[in-house]
């Protein structure tokens, strides 16, 4: 039975806000579980019994999933959920972010957070073994946290989120930041409050490797999970089989499949439909645009997720004339975001406001819609002396990012600007995605608004594709990330959002709804806000 005696005091305050009608249930669940309250305990605090799906799952069988099969890399440098989804077969996570907004302990049995979010105590799940027969211990956790702090590792996006644990030069954890209490307990001692630690260690680049490991996970498949990879061909397929030589810690509860096959059919959704109708796949990674209706029509089962998935059309400020704020603001003023929502994703989403903080984020500040003013746009571009400049707008070739970017280019031409389009296939586009002078990029959902801002716009971080560097923005973002109360954080977020708009950092047209279909036989395949596929939950209907 749940006891509220040792619940973090902020969680009890949040529960009262739910009772008062000032806080949504989903937002409450995210906040409370991040503070160490179990999902069951969080539901109990608000007097709700979570719904349970009733389904009979068979043991064994093969599941075929349509999904990109991308090149594998060292986990802290994972840059796509698809890579993590495959590696989830044997690499697990300390914490899992669920569809309902809760954080669930996986390799952690639980955690405790002090009142000002400067100390996190991580309690490891006892009895977990690596598939080489050695125990999973606090040494493994400490090794991973220290690697996450290493800003010198190229492409390590985790480092930008570990500032409160890093040493001065950002190459490792500072002395005393990671404390091994005993074999099953790790204490993180932060240099400043940071409410994002639990959401961060649930994100897909935080897959847990054995102490001493680095490199491609396919080369040495030491993990704690129930599967092993038996085939991997980039752009073609990946095959996982149940690891019968390993006793999985959660064996009695799930992971019934014998075999999981990821099949790469490219980005053309027409090919996905053909494969579905031919019975070659059982489940999609994602269904897009008009094809949502197509898959409905052929009788596949649809699932939708509330998400902060988005696309940004951005300039890189290291490339003239985009180092001129007048040019950047002119481009933003020349685009009607509502038109891009309609033409890019068939209206399946909500209009965004050019600052990358979503209404589903607890600290979202409503500072008004993005302004569309072609006349003001032309005036700014003329003032900058760049009306004759030829802008090359680059995008990937697919069924939603390409048409969204096409629509943006057309509107900018209507505004009076000279814009050409360059469209690259996926295997070319992602080679230089962060360095293009002017291009579009999709960004995934994170539970907190401050998380994506830290990943994408903080000065000098690995994924800062805009090359935006602003000391006031960085200062406010660090201050906001230290405030547990979302209402207090929202006051700073209003200023943060305004800086991004005033600096013309991005054109952000919409927040899109995301969908996934399956053939009606798959259990545990529900669409996740971050496209995660929790392999241990998957099975086939009996």
C-alpha cells in the first residue's frame, strides 16, 4: 500500500494543485515521479487508479517493425530514437519515460531528490546481471555518469545537460560529484540545483553500458536486457533474438517475443503501405500526413501520442548574412506558420510560436503568436542591404519535412526574397546537418521545455545547429533549470522565449501530432512521445 509519509513535499503541493484544478494530471505525474514518487504513488496522491489494458499475449513469435536501420555509435552520441530502439534489446536505462508522463525505474529501483534538487540518491535494482554473468553495480552507474559529463567526446549531447556535475573544463565529473555509497547506491552531488537530471537520464542517449565500455554496441553486446543482435545491415534490416543464455532480471513479467526484425523501407510512405498490404511488416515506426488516413482505410490499428515533436527552419549564424539579426528576423516575419502546418503535415498538429517551448511543457509561457508581416520583413531585409541575396534553403527528402520547407520557400519568395531549394536524401542530409547555412531540422519531444533549449541553443553545445550564443539566454536558462516550481520557472521562460524571437533564431511552424499503426495483432506498440519502442513490452495477441 502507498504511504505518503516520505513523499517529497513538492509532490504533495502539486497534488493539491491538481485538486484545485490548476495543474493537469499529466503534468503532475511528470513532476511527481521525477522527484522520486513511484507511478503508483503519484496516482494515489491524486486519488486515481491508472487504467490497465486487458489483452492476452502469446509467448514467442516474431514481430516485424518498419523502421530506419541507421549506423550504430557510442550511446552518449546517439542522435536518433531509431538507433536506441534497436539497442534497447540489450542496453537498458536507469529510468524509463512513459506515455502517461511518468518516470519509471528500470535499472533503478527508485531515487530520492532533496528539496532544492542538489542531491540525487540513485537506488539500483538488486539482482540485475550483465549478460556476461557479472553483477550490475554502482561502479557501472558511476562510469556512465562520468562519461555523460565528457564534453570532449564528439557528438556527446549528454554533456550539455550535465553542467551541474561537470568539472571546470567540462571533460568529466568534478571531484565529489559522483559518490558511490555502496554496491547498490550512487549519490549525485550537484554544484547547483537542476530539475532536469531525471528526465535527462531517461533520454535515449543515456543507455547504460558496462564499466569500461566505449564504442559501437554491436561490437561487444554486453548488456542487461533480454535480447541479442544477430544481424545488422545499415539501410536494410536488424534482427534481435531472445538471449536464452541470459537470465533477465524482469524475465517473469514481459519480453515474450523470440525474434524482433527491424526492416528499413526508406522514407517513402507508399512503400510502407505496399509492405503492409503484402503482409511483410506488422507495425510502423511512424505514420505521416495523408498516410494516416490510408492506413486507417486498410484496417490497421492507429495510435496517437501527445507530443512536443517539431520542425525548425533555422539559419546558422556563423554564415553571413545570417550573422545579421535583421536578416534572421526578416525571414521569420516573412512566414505564416499556420500555412506551413496545413501544407507540411496536413494540419495534424498545432501552430508554434518560433521559440521551441510547447504548450505541453509545464513551464510554457504564452507570449503570443508568431508575427507574420511581409512588409516589415522586406523593410528589415532592405535595411540590411540583402534584398538581392540568394538564400539556399536545404531540407531532407521525405513526406513532411520536404513539403514544409517547400512551403516556407514559397512564402519567402512571395515576400520578395530570392530563395532556391536544395533537397538531399537522408543518407546525405545528416552528414552535415548542424552546419548548413539555412535548413530545416526535426526535433524530438522532451518532458521539460528547458531540456530542448539546453540541447539546441545553449552556447557551444554539440547540437547547437544555429550557432546561437547569447550570455543572457544562457544565464536565464541555467537559472530556470534550477527552479523546481513550474510557475516560477515560467516567469523566466517568458524572457527566454522572447530572446529567441527577438534574435530571429528559428522559424518554428508547428507542433505535430504523431501516429503509429499496426496490423491489429501487436500488443505494447502504442506511440510514444519520443518514438521510443519499449521492446520488453512488445508481444503478439494470443
